[in-house]
C-alpha cells in the first residue's frame, strides 16, 4: 500500500492540497537545496534529483 492510501479523508469543502514533493518530482518546481551544501556539483545533483536530502537536514527555509 502507498502512504497516500493511508491518509484520512478530506472534508468536502476543503481546498485541494498539492504535496511539494510531488511538484518537484514532476519537475514543476525546483528541488530545494540546503544552504550548507556549497559544492556546486553536489548542489546540481540535488537539484536534478540524483541525491535526496531528508527534511530534517533542510534547516529553516525561511531564514
């Protein structure tokens, strides 16, 4: 089973939600690259999706 099937139902009047990971996975939005990664080749590999970074290591994106 996929995780999306385990989600609770959404109320009928709720606005649709698009998961940010889905948008970046489809290439619609760029993948976020943590600021602490300075190597240009590593940054490019993350942006292209060859390397994934766990959200716990992303830091505060609003800073």
